[in-house]
């Protein structure tokens, strides 16, 4: 499961080695060598018990794993060494950062205990609250 299509990393190797299925938001541009995935979008609930929430971009999502009370944050919420944050300087896709933050605030209604960013160490609800304040 990918939070954004550019985080493919070793997914292709896992597919080849284990025959795994990969879930991913849609690619911006399709290419002949793109990894075959089961595409999902914000608002979708995947059959593996994961709910997709809007992130910084339509294909950079935040995933809620209810059974683990965990959020997987993609590039929308990261830690670049100064603490867990919303990277406003990455939010340059035509939507103001304040508007994106507003769409993220419903995440605070979830009983989050663990946050797993793709950039940075695992963190907790308190860090999520600070990042979205």
C-alpha cells in the first residue's frame, strides 16, 4: 500500500518476489513501466481495512489503519529533523497551505495513537496535534 505513487521504492521487488498486490493513489502521468496497482483515492475504504483521507495532493494521501489506531502520513506530514510538521514549503500545487491544513484537521477526530511518517521516525497523537495546530 502506497500513500503516494512516487513512493514505490521496493514495491516492484515485493510484487515480483511474493506476488503481492499493491494499492496506490493514481500516478500523475502514466508510463509503460509503471507498477500495476489497484488504484484508490481519498474517501475510499480499502478491503484491507484502511481508509484513505485527503492529504497535500489528490494522490498524496493519509491512510488510517483503524485496527492499529495508526495514521500513515506520506509526504503530507513529515519530520525533517525539526519535529513532526506539515511541510508548507512543499504545498506549492495551487492550493494555499492553510486550506490544505483545514482539510487535514478531521484527522484529529480519529482515535490516533501512532503516526507513521514516510520521512522521520514514528510519533504520537500529541505530535499530530502540534503539526495541525
